C-alpha cells in the first residue's frame, strides 16, 4: 500500500498543478530516486544502519549534555537530581531547544553547517537541475526552521519566480528545525529508542520530496536568476564562537518560550472545542463526538495511503489531523501519551506516523512564513499570501511522501 500511496500523493500534486503540461518529469523522477536512495542507504545497508545507529546515539548524547545544564539549574541542592515536581515537559524537553540552537549557531559560525548544506544542495542541484536559490533554501531546511532557511538566499528572494517562491515555502513546511527535532526526541525516546535516527532520515528525505511536490504543483515557466549555480554565503554575524553560542542560546530561549505558550494555548483550545463538540453531540444524540474523532475521519484515508495497518488508521489519522489543524508539537505529545499508556499501535505504524508528523505544515505556519519571508522581501508579500495555503498543503504531501518511503522500507 505504501508504494501505491506514493504515486497517489504524486497524483494529488498533479491535480493541484498550475500547468500540467510544463511539469518536468525528469526532475520528479530524480527527486523520487534521491528519496529512495537516502532511505535505502540509511535504513537498509550495513554502513547506513551503522551510521543511523551512530546518529541516534549522537542525538541521545546531546540530550545527556542538556540534562547536565538542567540539573545545574533545577536540581536539588540535597540530592543533585531534578526532583519529581520538576520532571515535566517544561524543565526536561524545552531546554533541549536552547542547547541545540546554541550548538547549531556555533556550527554556522565555524562554517561546518554551510559545508553540509552545500553538499546536499549540490547533490539535488546536479541531479534535479533546480535553481541554485531554491535548492540552497530547501537544503538549509534540513537543519534550520521555515523562516531561517530563506535567509541563506536573502539577496535572491525578491527576484524569485513564483515557482521558486513556492519551492522555498514548501521546503519550510515539509521540514523541521534542529532544535525542535531534538525536543521531539526528548519526548519520545523512552518509548521509541530509534526515534532520533528516523527523524534525521526524514529531514534529509524531505528536501528532495519538497522540490518534487513543489515543481509538480507549480512547474517553472520563467528563467530563474540563479539557474546554473549554487553557493551558500559565508557571512559571519558573531565575533567568535562564544558570541555565536550566546546568540544561539538567546534565540533558543525565545523559541522555547514560544513553544511553551503555543502548547498552553492550543491544548486549552482543544479542551474547549471538545467540550463544545461534546455538548452538541449530546444534544444530537451522539455523546461520544469529539474534535479528535472529526480529525480522525479526515486523516484516516491519508494514514491508509501511507501503508498504516487498517487497525491503526483511526489513531494515526487523528494524529495527522491534529498536526495539520493545530501543530506538530501537540500531535507528538499525543503520540507520546499513546505510547506511554501502552495503547496497541504496531511498530510499523509508529515509524510511519513519526515521519508523517514531522514538518511545519499546519495552518498557523502559513502566517509565520508570510511574515518571515516578506520581512526579507517586502515586495513579494502579495505573492506569498496567494501561495500560502497551497504551499502548506503541498508541504504536507511532501512530508507524507517521506512517510510512504519509510513504509516501503520498514516491514
């Protein structure tokens, strides 16, 4: 089913296409091949499995380093440990965002991240023949968020074609930021030990997936200014590595507070909507009605197309609906609760849904992208607003595509 679902997702992008006759099927074929190559390399070959294991161990080590900082700030003077009242999401998961943000900023200051981003960009550019600017931004999304990645191509955004602009937006919706990814690992690793490796694999696979889906939904009809070259800038914003770490920690703190506020608001909103829906359901003779049930109805077909076993489609469909309508953090929290309470969910379903929930493809992110990218290029605000909803839907399909690849490769 995952194999059939992969082509069904391509078909959905084709139905949304602005010009079906202009679709570059060579680009699509290379993008699909790159996804399969990355997936097989990481999940099926001996060197890839070794690398997968080491990546997973590396992220777990980073969580351990974060815990040292958490213990210093919140640990008891008597025992030296973080005591039970402090063992919660705010004091154990959110600090991970701060540390990883600082680490990533140091990596950019030293030029290490630019080298890695350049590598992935060149691989996609040489095979898929997309423009330099859209390829660089999409590659940067493997490591940074939806508003930070376009900064690497800041000089070119104002002059991008609409097809390039959509590709930049889809890349942001289809992927997740390094600090947030580490937070997901912090939530889930106790119940899903390999989660870090899978989320990193998803981040890499989603880059070509984003370009594939974007270029089907809006084929290139113009002549991009960066067609034929790709190079990431090496501008340094900090005096030294210590300055970079300090700036990264400050940005991570801001992100952590935003995540906390967002979760508080959305979880309260879910409770309120559930109360209203239940009251309406009681009046209509359906006392079991809930927001999650309505979202599960919408997400069930997507879960089935991704190859989720039928008995798990309702639960996975609900999580997909929550992620799209609310956000991915709430969905991952609900997945954590499902695994924590021991509800029956096959390993295959857990792997597929962990890929499907990654990325920022939800309604609130549309405003974030319009605001963030228009800050770089104010003249494109009108185009960004027109493309916003389409980019979000296409970004979600790109994320589901990586889940399909995982479903093909995971027994």
